[in-house]
């Protein structure tokens, strides 16, 4: 991996702008922003310099599964939430 790409991504992550590094064709929504943030957190944990600081594969799999569940739950909440009326 190109170190400068990693540094750029990490800076975007730290500044709360991780969504800016995603493919522009991807949906921009609250759900996709949350997923991008969670996946980024996990990715940066996986690049820790020492093995003891990195998650195990089991922890990675569990984290990814939880991200998936949260995303599905968020989408279901959006479907059932009453539509907000625009202010006049």
C-alpha cells in the first residue's frame, strides 16, 4: 500500500471526513457514513505496528458482522420512521 494514501486516509478519518475518500458513485447517507467510519476504524486497528495492538481475525470477523447488523438495523429504522415534513 502506498504510504501517502494511508496517511491521507488517516487524516481524513481523524478530521471526520472519511466519506470524502470513498468512490463518489457510492450512496451518501447517514448509514453509509456510519459504515465508512466503522470500517475505517477497524482498518486502522488492523494496521497497528505490533501484533498485540491489532485485532485477531475472529475479532475482525465479529466487528464486520456487527457493522452489517447495525447497517441493516439503521435501514429498517429509516423505513419505519415517520417522514419529516419540510418546514414552510
